[in-house]
């Protein structure tokens, strides 16, 4: 459809006055237009030539120049009186913009409704944190998150709420497995603590007690408080030296775990059928017992002693030096013959002055006994000084 020309819209070119002037002047007849129209009407083939003969068939009486049709004008928002900065168009009349309309307007204008923070969030959602283009997977993940968030915010019916509560509630099998797991964990922790106590803490306490008893004996001997004779069970009376193993430990009367052995000391068999001779006796077997593991473990490495290695027993007035002669790696705990005056398996054939060391074997068990025998080679008074085995 052709747009209207300006002269037709204004009414100035086609008003009453121009037509009246044109008719009054008689220009229509003088111009020969009537003849032209008559010829056009009678001769269809030459009507175009007659029409073309008219240079200006619609010429304005006022001789106004011909103007091209005007372009349709676009709607522009009113100019701000205060400033010419850009403005967001006012919402259309008849109601507020709906969310769909707002999104359509935002998409059309390239802006995001809301404040600066909202526009930044929208830009991050569209282009990522650093302005990059989102991939299809990111967009789908974001859409899934929005859907799950909307579903989480949606109120649940009673049936759904009960169903979710039953799903969250643990079954009896799960509860039982959890309880069993907690029992196992607690048992493991307790066992670890027990092992730590046995292998480390008992040694700490036993070494402290043994060192204290050794210092007490040495002080008593230096001041003359101690005297040889009969000793009470648990009372220290001598000091055992094993230079090859770097062992220095007090010897107490009796083999009680609580009173002697668990305190890190070495016990002398001195009660009942297990009674043995003292080191100062003219003949006899001086038998001792000690822990191989835990509680100071003074006899842990006596299995490494070799024939000829020296062991020294220090008393208030003398040093007794023994040399190792033989070893029995394994025997029953009930084999008491190993501490007899002449042990059958020691290699000794007649009475003499012997020493016997007994401990448990294998390590960390008390199933069997390990036996080491030695024979006295020197009795040295303290007034003559230390024996060569103790001189560094």
C-alpha cells in the first residue's frame, strides 16, 4: 500500500480554494485535457500516449514542487528535559510487566530487570564467573539445579513427607551394622591402648623403679647401712651386671611378679622347693628370673650370650664373676631341675658354684623357658676394686 503524500494529508493542496480557483480560471478546458480524455476514451490503444502527453496532469495550481512519499515515523520516547542520557521506557499502559514480559523486554533491550547486583548475577549465569561462554552441560546442570531447588522449596504432601521420613530412617540391619562397627572400633582402640601400655609404659615405670632401687643399694653400701644376711621378699640385696648386653639391674629376694619382676628387677629363687643358694655359698646354684618382654625386660637378649661371656654379681662387700658355659633354648616351665645344685642338662658333672638365668620364650609369650648357665671364675672383694669385666 502506497503511503499518503504530504500534500494530500495536509489538505492545503486539495482544499476547496485551489479547486475553485482552478475551475474559475477555465484552465481545464484551455489545456485541451477534455479532448485528451475524449481521445483516450475513444482510442484505447492510444490512451497511454494521450496521458503521457500531459506533462503535469496533477500539477498544483500554486506550482508547488513534487515531494516523495514520507517514510513512516517510529515512536520515540520523550526527551528528558534534564539530561539526554538513556532511559528505560515506561511500562505499557494497562498493567505491570509480567515475568514473561519482563524477560521478553530484557531480551529485546539486552538488559536485566532489577538493580546492579541482579544484573551481575544474571550475567554470571549467562556467561560464567569470568565472562566465558557456558557449555551445554553447564547450562543443563544449572537448569537441573534450579529445578531441584524449586522442587526442594515446594511443600510436600503428608504421604510424601512420611515416605521421605521412612527413607531417612535407618533399617534394623543398618543400625546393627553400625553398632557392630562401633564395637569393633572401640575394641581396636582399647587393644591399641593395651599394647601401648604393655610395650612402652610398663617399661618406663619399671626402669624408673629399678634405677631407684639401684641408687638406694649403692647409697646404703656407701654409708654402711646395709648388712649381709637374710633378706625379706622383694628386698634388693645385689646388682647384676651383663656387660655384653649393657644390663645393670638390681637383684631382689623372691620371684613374685608384683613385688619384684614387674618392678624391673631380677628375682632370686629363694622360696620352698625353688630355693637356691646365694652367691657367697661354697657350693650351689645361684638361680635368677627376669622378664624378657615388658616391665623393664632385663633378660630380653640373654639368648645372644655366648660361651665365655662374663656376668658379674655385685654385693655390699664382694664381686662375683661368672663365665657362660651352656644354653638350653627351650624347656617346659615345670622343669625345675634346671635350677638344681647340679643341673642335668647344663653339662656340669659335680657340685660347684654356678649361676642360672631363666626367662620366657618365645618373645611376648610365656609358653616355654629359656635357660643360660655359667660357672664362677672369680670372687673379688670390693676393697680390690672392680673386676676387669666392669672396667671400661
